[in-house]
C-alpha cells in the first residue's frame, strides 16, 4: 500500500531543500535552494523514529555531508537508508555506521554507461545481501522516455527506464528510489505518467520523489499505482519550510493505510 516516505537531503553539511535540476557541479551560483534548516540532521531522524516512519532516506548531495549523515544514522540506528557517493569501497562501512540500506546510483554508470561489474562489486561488499541495497534510478525526460541522470542529476545517460531494464536490476536489490529530477523541488505536481509506469514495471518496492505538493498527491500516487508506489514529499512539507502539506497529516495518512 502506498506510504509517505520522509527524507533528509544534505548539502554542504546542512539539511536543505533544493531544486534538483540546478545541482550543477560546474556553476555553484546556479544552485537554487528552496530552504535551509536551522535544525541538524539528527533532529529529523529522531522525528521520523518517533513516528515510526520506516524507509526514510538520507541523501548526501555532494561533499561535506558525511558527518551530518552519520549524525542522522546515529539518531536512528538501522532505521534509515543512506545515499550519495556510495560505492563498493564504502558500502559496508555505511551499513556498519547504522544505515539500514545503502542507496547507489552514479557509481553504477561510469562514463554514462551502466556497469554490471560495479553493481556486483557493491553487492560483494555487502556479502551479496540484496536486502541491504537500494538502486537509485533518478531520471529525466527525453523524447517522452525516461533516462537515468547521474552526478547530482546533471549527466544524462543512455540507460532508459522501462520494463526490461527494471526487470534486469530487480534481482540485485531490495527496492528502487526514483527522483524525477525535472520536477524535483518545484512543487508543481508529480509526473503522473512515470508513477503509473513504475507501478507497471516494478515488482519490488519503489519510492517516487519529485513535485509532491499536497496531501492529495499521496492519494493520487495511490490511485495511479494501485498502491504499489510510495511517495516522498520534501519542499512542500511544513517541517521543510513549505506550506502545501503538514508533516502530521502525512503521519496520520500513513496510519490509515
């Protein structure tokens, strides 16, 4: 059944809400930040723990976020997922540091090409325990199709999201995380077609993020996906400076499902 999944997005060591498509590595001045928290990451991890919001993800957007991520994991050991810069050399370390699962994306696409060898190396580092791995297939639209975008969503790859590519990856992970980078942080509504497609393609848990702006979007995702896709709401939440939906309403919505 569709659930609200919370997040902690970290940039330069702070909890922020950022317009995903502006996360350029070459021109930092183009970065558009919707909101920066006065609270540390552990504050949100403790909040999610108190409300038993399992499956929350901590995303490190660039360097300088290891300490903040560690503080979040320490506040809820074994209760949160962590992603951003994860590879075969540090995946096990983050599990040992308290992550329930690690999330991997850009490392799987060297030179914008998918690498099965890298995926298997990460799994080997996790003792081939697929329950510890989430594959992030965050994407952007091109010619009415969706292609994985890496390097903080700036580099388009040739890896298309479709039924075939999803089925090839499913045996190697426990769930997917999909940011729709074109609408991430804009609060202009979700990508209806992508949500419906993910429900058709995926047979394991999948979380969609991008454009969520109201409690109605939870009902919409539930309807579009027949309850198969979870939704992350970020910038619209009151706890992240938004006015579209209250965190307590999302908690109550989950309790009803």
